[in-house]
C-alpha cells in the first residue's frame, strides 16, 4: 500500500527514497500484470501507488526519476512473440476517482483550449472495459496485423490469434486505405466461468478473473488454443488512419460499427459534467448485469479537431479521462474460520464475517482459499500480503468482484486483538475425524474418509441430483440433506429404492413437513423417470475428481456404453497404478538430484517403473487409449481409474449402475463411411492438416482416434518422421497409410 505520510511533510531525502521505492513496486506490479498475466496487487492498490508517486512528483518536480513510473504504459512485451512497433503510440488514460475530478477535467480542457465557461463542449461517455487493448491494422480493407499494447511503443504480434476472434472482421468494405482500429479484447463472465470449469476438469491452469483469462488466451503462442477460447472485442479508438474516420468521436464510433466492429451500446453523448456523472451512475448501476467486467467510465472530448489540439501528455491524452469505479472493498471483523468439506473431500476454509456491505451486497461469508493463503503464502511458497497471516478476531478487508465468491484480501495488524492466535489448519476432517492429508504439490488438504465422511457423502449426493447430473425434479440440496439425516439415503443407489423401502414411505413422506400428497408422488415419478439416463450424465453424476461435465461427455462419446467404459477403466488399472508409481519415483529422483546438486535422470526412472510393475500390453493399450482421448490427460485418467478401483466406491457405483438403464451414447452419425467404427492412429508429421483437424475429421466419419498402436488398431496414418508406432504397426500387420493414402480413403484426396 502507498505510504500515507502527507506529501507536504516529506523532506527531499524522504521523497527521493519513496520515489525509488514506488518505482520498484510499480515496475514489479506492471510486469506481473502485463507481462506475466498474474497480478500481484489489486487494481486499487496499484492506483494508490501511482497516485502517490504522482503527488510526490508534483511537489518535488526536480526529484522525478528518469525511469518515472508516471511515464510508463503497461509492461514490456513477453518473449516468444515477434514485436511490432506501433505506428501511433498506444496510450494509457488519466484516472479520476471522485465526482469533483470530472468538473476539473472539463475545466482543464476549457482552459487549455481557451474556451469560456459558456462555450458548448461535448464529451462521450462509455464503459471502460476491463480486458486488454489490441491494435488491428487494416490495409486496403484487409486485416494484416494485430498487436497488443506492450509498453505503448512496441507490442506483441498476435495476428494469428486475433484472426480467430469472431468479433474481429478479416476484411472491411469502404474503409480508409490504412486503418488501425483499437479496442479491448475481453471475456464474458459466462465464458470465463465455463473456461475455468473446463480447465479445472482437464487439470489445466485456471484464471483468477476474466481479464487474466482474456490476456492468457490471446497471448498463446499456439493460435489454435486462442481459437478455442471465447474472446470478444469492442472497438473504441484508432491509431494510424490514411484519412479521418469522421469529425466527431461519436460519429467515428458509428463508422467503426458500420464497418462491422462491435462498439459498446452504452456509449452516450453528454453536454457536460452533470450529464457525464449521470451516465456514470447509470453504467455503475448496470455493472453487475452487463455480463462482462468494466472498471469505470471513459470520457472523451467529442470534437476530433479539439482532440487534435489538446494532444497528449507523456502517456495520456489530454482529451480523455477514465473515471474509475470505487473498488468493491470493505473492512469488517473476522469472527471465525470454519472448514467446509466438499464432495471430493477438500477442506475449504470459510471466513465467517460480521456482515458488511461490499459493492451493494451484504457479505457474511468469504473464502480464505486454503491453508497457505491463511498463513500468508501463495501456491509457489512466496509471501502474499507481505507475509501477514489471518487469524480469528482480525479486522479484515473483503473483496468482491462481479459474481465471484467474496474473498478476504487483507488484514490490518494494528487492529489485531492481543489474544489472537495463528490459525491451526485441521489435520483431521472436522466432519468424520479421518486424517486430512495434503499431497505433494496440492494446495488443498483432503479428508481421506471417502464414503464414511458424512460431509462428503451429502455433497456427493447433492452433486448427484444436480441439474447437469441426474437432474431429479423435486430433489434438491435441501431434500437430500433431510433424507440423508434421516438415514433414508446414504448413497446414490438408495434414491432409486426410496419408493420401495419407504413405499409406505409415501405415507411417511406425505406426513413430513413441506411434503404433500402431490409433491411426494411427483418426486417418486421424477425419480422413476430418471432411471433411463444418458451415459454422460451418469459419469458426471459420480462426482469423480477432475471428471466434470466436459470430460464426462468426452468419455461417453468415446466409449459409447457403460460396460465399455467400465471394462476400459478396469483394464487400464495396472498401467494407471504404474503411472502413479512412476510419478512418485520421478518426484523422488528430482528431490534426490536437487539435494545432490545433479541433474535428474527421469526417463530411465519412468521406464523402470513401467517395467518393474510388469504392466501387460493390454493394460498399457487401455491406458494409452484413455489418455489418447482428446481432453483427457493422465490426471483425469488416474482419478477415474483409482476411483473405480477403490472397493467401497466401486461397490456403490456398481449398485447404482444396477438400478439404472444407462442409454448408449449414439455412435457417430456417419456409419457408412469407409472408416466408421475403425480405430485410427496418426503418427509422424501431417502436412495437409493439423493433428487436431485430422482427428476431428476422422471422428466425424465415425472412426475412433487413438494415441497408441495396439492389436485393436485398424489403420495407422504415418507421416514423415514416424518412428516406433510405424514399426509396431508393421509388426502387428496393421494397415499403414501415408497422409495422401488416408485422404484418398476418406474421399478427400
Ligand atoms: S480509450 C488514447 N476507451 O483502458 C486513449 N480505453 O487505462 C485510448 N480501455 O489502454 C484508450 N475501455 O486498454 C479507451 N472505452 C475505452 C476503454 C479503454 C478500456 C482501456 C485501454 C487503455 C486503458 C487505459
């Protein structure tokens, strides 16, 4: 946080020292935010540091550093992308935080232009989108280049990535010969939530907020990844243009819209500060329902000739201002730290707060993430909050962004009660008393009680009946808790015995509070209706760690039937166990190597583990088939296989499957293609299509694409550089085609 010694009382030496400290802190924050997409401090803290720096520089202009953070926009471009020098510098915006700053801005502009108070002066007001800015260069109407802002002068060449964004036109009709369109790439809340869900299922990186997700997705060296990420783009400015777009900002925006760009529908023309503030309030009120993150309102002088005259300061235009929303922060007492046990056994610490209003919403619970977070460390073991831990009784800062669960962001040590003790994270499950252990590399501590843990059992049941799982009407969290408490249902299969076991239960149920004749009957009907159920819903409903909705769909499409899935999972078991062993051996080797100061020898360790375990070819093939499914990696496969291998879990799954009529997932629509039902493996370099494309096409024709060659393989498509797979296929006498041969076979040659 910025120091709060009044600037007026600083001596020269103090001011110099503080400017040095601020420059270092801001450089670090800039790199974390712009280059690494991993902010270390909140926007509000950043703004406070920047403001403090500016105040000191204004009071001590002689002490302004050559590398002053006030003259820096963004961060240096990351390594890996080619660099593009912007024809016209990409600017930042001056910030305002208070209503009074808006009138002051109007006055500054008037005074600079020598306009009297009465002279008309219009401004546009529009949302400030919280994404990352992008400059698109069109020549003769064709998109030729896209660059991030970088440090304002040089950005990263992300042309291939930008081409994958639907909101960005590839061609324009009727545009100036040279036109650089600038705007913001962002991700909607819904897309952000879905992406994170998907990432988590696949064991990939999840993002802290939509802005990071947008930045991380745009700045992918592989444009194919960007293509799979739902990015959007609003155009709001321009760089180099061979002829003016219009005479007014508002008309220029209309022109960009007519050229096919998305422009923000909340852009308004305002007559002066009063209307600007009015629109600011309107936008602020709509903020929560917009479906994407905004962090303020941007005002711009409407008359482009006046914009030209006003020009720029070091990094910001004189004709524009960003009026930021106050951060959604509040301080309150942390009354207690509770532990919630989730369906996968994760122990999640929850802060019970003295209720407080944060950004218009009353908050009484907030997340504390995990035990490291409480202790003051991040996942890499580095200090956060300057290493301050969080204790029951503390005065804490609560942060809320959009729909995200509020979190405890900071703590004020000066208000810590004398008797506050460091929080001891439980090592046994508070619900069932089983050991709660933390695996290496896992930030989360988990209860090992499995089905005997009532909290896990209830959470599992709630998940089981949830909308994307069995979706049983009339059976929600509340009812599940009630039935579980009464011992009517202990595991999913019991739901389908509810009527039989408590058939007179209908009678009992009717007598229960909240249940009438009709609702009880409806419930039994709804349960009956869900006996016939799609495969992917059953897989998802099991609530296996890392096996979410998307993975469940992938598995169902790959295996088609419940029996095929179970068989594959059982067959792969020895290979999965060997995989886990190899992982452990690898970790041990890494530790030993680092202690002995030598390089780890990983490959032999892994091979040895596979061989020592004597994993049969059949198991290896089943494992390879499983991890060969697009989107399913070793983490998911291990989780799936070990869940099925766990005796109590398995008995419960089998009991459930026995009650259900699990529908087969329809085979691919195309059954008369020459490759329908065949198992195909691609290896070596493909020249006419990418691996993903080849795979998608083969699957569309009804083929099953696998990652490894086994006796079950029907066709091997081998490009140049094919190695062991081609050899193995030859040994097994499997039909081998080159890329052209394959294309000819599927009629695409
Ligand atoms: S105008 C010359 N308009 O905010 C000024 N910027 O903090 C060009 N931003 O770098 C920018 N929404 O990335 C403008 N409606 C909007 C904006 C906007 C978001 C971003 C932009 C800029 C940053 C400055």
